[in-house]
C-alpha cells in the first residue's frame, strides 16, 4: 500500500476502536500516559497561560484538556470522526479554551490553512509512529509556529520500543539466590516495514505502526528547519512492577519506551 492507502485504512481502524480506546483512556489517560508521556511533554513544553497550542492527533483529548487546564488556548485536531465525537463528550476544563477540529495531520495544505505564525507550540502525543508520513506535519508546523515557538512530541522510543520488541523473563541462580532477569530482544532497527500492532491489550482491532530510526525521524524535522532543543527518555521506576505478573514495560526500568523531544526553529 502507499501512504494514502495506509492513512485511509488507519482512519477506519481508529474509528472502529475509538469506543474501546476512549473508555480505557478516560479523562486522564492510562498509567503509561500519566507516568511517562504527560510529565515529559509538560516539562519540555514549559507552558505559559494564554499561549496558543495546536494538539496534533489529539485522540480523545486527554492531552488537549490538560493543556487547556493549564490556561492554554488549544486547537485540537484528529482525523478520526469517532474519536473527536467522544472527545467532545468529555468535560471541558475550567481554564483556557479548547476547540476540536476534524483535520488530518498528513494534509499539509489543511494544516497551513489554520494560519501562519498562529501558535506558540505544537504538541503531538504518541502519534508520530501512527502516521505514514511525518514530513508534512513538520513542514506545516514550521510555518504555523511563531518565531519563538516549539514543537514538542512524544513517540515510541526508536531504539527500544520498535515495532517488534520481544520481552524476555529468565531466572538466574546468583550465588545461591534465584533472581528474575528481564531483557529485550530486537531484530530490526534501520529497516523495518509498517506492521499491525495493538496499542493496548484487548483492543478490537490492531492499527499500523511506522517505525523510524532516530536519523529518519529527526532528519524530517531538521529538513523542515527545526533544531533539537531538548530530549527526555522516560521509563518506569524500578519499584513499579506489574501486579498481574504479566510482562510489561513496568518490568524494564532500564529501557525507556518513550522518546520525548522539543524542537525549535533554527
């Protein structure tokens, strides 16, 4: 399939599982979002009340509401009609403003129509790996941002949380003490095709993931005129383990599953 085909099928998949995702994410997000994604984004964003923010690929609006809660004037966009419908049903924050719009983050012309130099910040929370082409969003963001603006994103960590990490759990006898050993096994990094994968256990349908190496991901941003201004690699704390004894990122405190970056215009 070409990029347009992937995008259209992706929209259909997200519409079909919007109800499940919205119920699991709720008003404030799941544990992964609350402990890793949101804190890293907010730290890099360093938001001031009254700033205009574009939340690209907003989903059910968890991050959008958080930004508005901090006093931002938020424009939240997504290409899934059903996700936006559910986002609009969620309570609005008391502070700031929040407007939802149906808009595809791969449609550069539609993004540019939002208005040149309109935003102080562009935020993209855990969505770049779902987008078949990221260059249009980076190029549009360069035009939408004010001179001192920033583009802050969180995505699956390219080095560890790729399309095919395998979680390993072994037992090791160390000087008479049996220890649990957790490790990751990776087969690909530089050249990995799009794959269908589940974002959360139990989802009714998988969606496409588009792995990009560091050089490919950041290279698209650099080509659009951005420079890397800040980076965080959040991981779960060592004392946060999976209560149900199933392997999850909570068992791997040495491996960050999320990469969060701040870009500014060079």
